[in-house]
C-alpha cells in the first residue's frame, strides 16, 4: 500500500514485475527449444520421405531379384555389383553400402543417408518373404525408423507379418511390395492375353491363306518337334517349334517377329520375356492327338517367387 506523496514501488508491484520477467524468460527459452526440436523433426521427416521414394524406386526396378529371394533381405544388383539391406542399424557396413547404391540410383544425397537430423543411425527392418493369400503374390516389406529426439528406439517390427509399430517420438516408414506385385501380375496377365489373341489370329490367317485349308495342319509352328518339315505342320509359319530352339522365349522361337511385336509387348514388368510352348507333349498337336483338333499352344510368364502364369492358345479356323 502506497501513502500519498511517497515515491517507490509496493511489494505487490515488485512481485508482479518479477513474475512478468520470469514468464518472459520462460517464453524466450522454451519456444527456442521447441522450435529446434520441430525443425530437426521436420528435417528427419524430409530425409525419411526421400529415402522412402528411393527404396520404392529400387524395389520397382529390381523386384525380380528382391522377391526371388526367400530370405529376410532386400537384395539387388547394379552394374554387376550385388547389394543387400538386412535388419539392423543403417550404419552397418552392408546396409551403408547398399544405401549408397540406393542414393545413386534414385538421385538422393548420399551424405549421412543412414542418419536422422539428430545424427542418430536409422534402424532397418526387412520382413521374411510374405505371401498374399488372395492373389498368391509374394513380396517383402522393408522399414526404416528414426529413434527420435530422445535417441531411444521405441518402435517394433514383425518380420513374419511385415507390420511396423511406430511408438514414442520415433518416426519411420515402410515400403511393401504387395501392391506393386499385384499390379505387375495384372499387367502380365493382360500382356499374355494380348499376345494369345495375336497368336490365335496368326493361326487363323495362315489357315485362310492356305488354298487347301486343311484343319489337320498345326499352324502354331513350321516343323514338328523333330525339327523336320512335315505336312502336319505349316511350313509357311514364321514360328519355329519350341522344342527345336535354344530357349523357348518368344524371340528365339520367332513368335515376336512373326506377330510384329516389340520387346515391350512381350517383356513382363519383372523384366522377363514371355515363353512359348507350341510342340511339347503337353500341347495338342498332330504328334500327340493326331487329327483330333483343335490344336493348342501355351504362353507363359515366369514369376519371381516360383511358378508361372500360363494361358492356352487355341487354333481357330
């Protein structure tokens, strides 16, 4: 309480000023810490986003190699050099070397690609080779996690399911090959259907061009499985018997050229050329069924996890 005419401050006024100063100092200190934390977390997210795009790029380009492996690893080859990402610290020698290759293939900055903005090494996890029950597609899941501001890794990963659980102040991402595998499989099936239709049309065109138009001539190949000309096979066909070629690819049998197809038309998203079987014992041809038409051939596409997708080509008159 101030008496009239007296100068100075009351105790209440002094306490008020002190309180304001404390609040101001607190406001000056905490926002600085929070801002630094926010900026570093933002930079970590930026690095993780870039790395995720890089892993996706490598997976798409090397899906055959990645998914042909039954191991819990993400393996790929660039210019004859093999690289492997496996569960562990991103700074482990093998992982660090592989991340350098990812950076070069994806135009990423390779400097400290294995660390977050707090310079903590990222954690890498790779699943077992998983299989989707509804589509039969096999794939891998790869995850990267930053231990966060506190440097403690709180997250977990189940290699048997590919499920990543990000906890605490950790930050991370996962890349799953499932949707890519489904898309590749669907594209492959469409490719097989397209080439099948073209091959069937080719068979029909050869039949129509033959003045005899015998329905007992197999026009899927120009020779029998003994590689010798025969009246039971259409010698005017540009397609050789698959039993007589070094490999049964559509290129080596002459099917690609006969149908006027490009490499893109006959190469699956996994980078494997379609195969043709037009003369083996499993096809219907003059050697296996005599004059019991229709004659058949098969087109197939290999899958990285084993097996293949097969379509039947039927001779139409």
